[in-house]
């Protein structure tokens, strides 16, 4: 099996049709690489530079991607089941339809990532940065560190909540902020009447998020 330590040796291995493994003691640079459909199952890609890489439909099952830089990467339809993405930078990455079943995404940076239709069942999202991530139609069954509710308010919004930077944060449509900030926004929209159905639904949802996520506020419960 070929050992691939850089983009050039990767291209040679790929062109020759050989199976290959990507590993380097410090890090691998595959910035902008064309890895569409590549079989990288179980690959060691810790600290790899995969910024802007095309990993469309790639097989990354059980791959070790801890602290990898995947900013802006195309992971549309990629198979990341059981992958270790702890601390990975996935800012702005395209993860639409990706299989992240059971993936470890603790402390991952998913700011502005597109996770529509992604399979996140039983994934660990504790302390991940999910600000402005698009999780519409994602399957969150059994996922850790995130709670979601649908059909809230007059707009019947999809809400999801998580803990980031020692605070419970909520995303509802274009809104992304704390419980205090959402409460203020809801009061401005619906008024202070407790009999307003839309307001009641938001208040119940926020209390539910608080109960579910308060245990994660204490970061000592999990080793970074």
C-alpha cells in the first residue's frame, strides 16, 4: 500500500490505481486537492490541510480527521460515518447529505457549514461551534450536545440549540443568539401578553432547551 504524504504522491498513487494511505507525522497538505470519490476509509488525516478540497462522495468512514483544516471543503454526500472530527475546522464546508452517523464532532468549528439533509444520528456535537450552520432537514436523532424543535411560532420555525462558549445558543431562521437575546426578540415581535400563542411556544421551547443543555454548561464534564 502506498504511503501518501503530499498532493503529488497522492496524484501518482491515484493515477496508478493503487490503494493508498495518507499519513504524515506532523500534517498533510492537500489544499484544493481533487479527492472526489476517493477511498480514504480509516485514513490518518490528523492536522491535514484540506482547505477547499473536493471530497464529494468520498469514503472517509472511521477516518481520523482530528484538528484537520477543512474550511470551505466540498463534502457533499461524503461518507464520514464514525469519523473522528474532534476539533476540526469545517467553517463554510458543504456537508449536504453527508453521512455523519456516530461521528465525533466535539469542539469542531461548523460556523456557516451547510448540513442540510446530513445524517447526524448519534453524532457527538458537544461544544461544537454551530453558529449560522444550516441544519434544515438534517437527521439529529440521538445526537449529543444539540436539541431541536419544529413548528414554533407563527412562522412554524425549526429551532435548534447547543452550547458554545459556555452559553446556550439558539438558531431560529436568521436569528442566532442566546436565550436572553431570543427572549427580547420574541417580546418585540409578540408583545408581553402571556396569552399570545406564538410567544408561549417560544418560551416553552427555550425552557426545554435550558433543561436539556444546562448539564453541558460545565465544561469540566468533558475533557477537551
